[in-house]
C-alpha cells in the first residue's frame, strides 16, 4: 500500500481514532501493509454477557 492509498482510506476518519496492527503473517520481522479497515470493537462483560462499550478502530494488515 502506498502513502497516497493510505491517506485516501483514512481521510474521513476522526483524528482520535485508535490504530491497531494485526499480527504479521510473514516470516519476516516486518511485512508490507496491504489492507486497512475500520472495525467496531465490542467490549463485553464476560459474566453478564452484555456489551459494555463499542469503539471503532483502524486495523492494518499484511494480508
């Protein structure tokens, strides 16, 4: 992914959104960024099984 492609993908996203990196699938220490997606994370109480909070984050991946 190029810088131009990355800027286009994140242009409309809020400045305070979290960015997360998926674990690399390559054998190398670093991998190329190939995809970016916005994912809604659910924080669920394991005892009561209710959603405590949701939050969106940017997920970067080498896939």
